[in-house]
């Protein structure tokens, strides 16, 4: 959903209009709260926030799977390092 000028609310007006704003958000109209004329925070439906968090976790898992796949491709292609070479490259000493 696109944000319109009606969805931009100065922070000073939020307290007086909070219930109405919350009802509008629950109905699907997210709000951008401004402070000193600049974006400050967003007011969104809690269900949508949960959805965004699930998408973020899924994306993290997809990125990890992609990296694991590239790592496996490196192993199959022989692009590997011995532990000592890796330590040397990243200047890490062996644990005692």
C-alpha cells in the first residue's frame, strides 16, 4: 500500500489522535510519524510487523543456504585452504 500525505502525521498530533490513528492502521493504513518535519517512526499493524519479522528470518535462512551452496561448490572445485593457511591469512593464532 502506498503512503499518502494523509498518512504522514506530526509527532505533536499523535497523542491527541492516537486512537483514531490506531484504528486506521488496523484497517490497513500505515502511518509515518514525523518529528521536526522528518520521518521519525512508523505506526503499523502488529500482525504486519510479525509478518515482516517472519520474512526477515526466512531471508536470513535463504542467504545462509546460498552461502552454504557456494561453499560446497568451492569444496567440489578444490578451492580449499588448510587450517594453517586460513589462520595465517586472517592472522589468527592457534588456540592452546
